[in-house]
C-alpha cells in the first residue's frame, strides 16, 4: 500500500488514526502514536483490571527512548474514568522522561474526553465512520473491529484443514525426511511471481518443510521487504490449513513476514499462536525480540540469496547456516 500522510487537528481525527495504524479498533488498550519531528514506533498495550501502571508505562516508554522519540500522542481505551486515569499516568511518566505528550485522549468506544489538555464533558465519536477510515477502506486497507477479529484470521479453517490432511499422506511419502528447502523456496517464489496462493497439497508440503530449520530458513531469509505483504497472504493461507499440532513454525514464518510488512499487530498475534502450540521455535523468539525492541523493518537486509539471484536456500552469504 502507498504510504499516506494524515493531518490530525482534533481528538476525533486522532481516534480515527489509531485503527488505521493498528489495523483494528482497539479496546481496553493504551496506544502511543509517535509524532513528528522524526519518526518512531507506534505501540499498543492491554489495559486489564490487574494491569500494573508502572509496568505499562515502562513497557511503552522503552521503545520511544530507544528510538529517540520526543513527541507523542496517547489514546487510552477503557471506561472513561479508568481511561482518563491511565492516560494521565502515562502523560506524567512520559513527560518526566523528556517525551512531550502533545495530546492525550481517553475513550470508551463511543465518547471521549481530553486528558491533555484536560476537558470534563464527554464528546461522542465514531472512529469507523470518520473520513480518514472511509478513504482508507476505499483505498483497499482492511480495518477490523477488534484485535480478536485480527486473531480470527489465524484460526484453522476446518474444511481446508481436512483437505490438507487428505493430501498429507501422499506428500509425506514423497519426502525423504520432510526437509525440502529448495522446493520451499521455489514454491514460494512461484506464487510470488504469479500472485497466487498455495493449494492443499502445497500447504501440506510447506507445513512439513518448515518444521525443519533448513526449510524454515528458505521460507523467510531471502524475502525482500517490498514482497512481504504478499508473503503474509501466502502464510495466512498455510496457517489456516495447518494441523493444530504443527502450527508453531508456520505461525513464526507468518509473524516474520507480518513484521517485515509493518503489521506489528498481526505479527504479535502470530507469535502468540506459535508460542501457544507448546513447541519452541527460534524464529518466533527472534520476531518477539524485534517487536519488543520496536525494530524498524526498514533495517532488514535479506540473509539468503533468493531464487532470482541464483543462490541456494538455507545458507547465508558467508556459507553459515541461518538460525
């Protein structure tokens, strides 16, 4: 998608920007939006009944300081009293750390009050009907109603899982050990060039392939940032057809591509799916670290030679295996 610049003049504008930045409309959340001058990460954290406000503030402040952000807007979502209280605490902590809070707004989903500068009379709003959101949707951006709706995109499709399962035995019989890194790379490159998605047999083989490190490296180490969004669609397809006990590696691959595409919310959801499988995946840990540090995707340089450059999967440019 082409980057879009939005000029925020009012709290209604700010409340409409948040779902565009996250890809969904947050609930019970604290959201920090980095503002010019300069650029920096945007962050979201849950506001739960037992949330420790000191930990919440530290977790949101750390990436701001790490990236030299000096000016932000804060939006807190909860019932208005709690949202106002949390917003005021964040504004105080950020200010003490040298980060200017240009605006802080507390919202409950239908009404907002300003925390900085303070107001007391709630104002009605509807972020999803704001012109910012309407124009973005017309332009092709998907804005979901909640983080749960985002997470639902990663859930198995029973019918497709059944089809993949029926093809699995035939695929497994044709593989020596389930490791087929060259095929993984060729399959993904083919779909990338043709703008298509894998069928059930290919999904079965991809699930088997990325269960091993060589195959997993071939699924992400060569990808260019410009192609990341298309890889996200491919791995969403794979994850929807993947057997429940084999989701750790495909979810981690999806998480990496979502991070590379700048979709941190989807990347976090995919990391959670990988971790929930009970299996340990080094790639999931890597993406978790990238997200925690708010590492910008612009820093990414492919580790492997891609098929269009004539290299081989599973080896980095110095000949070492990629962990």
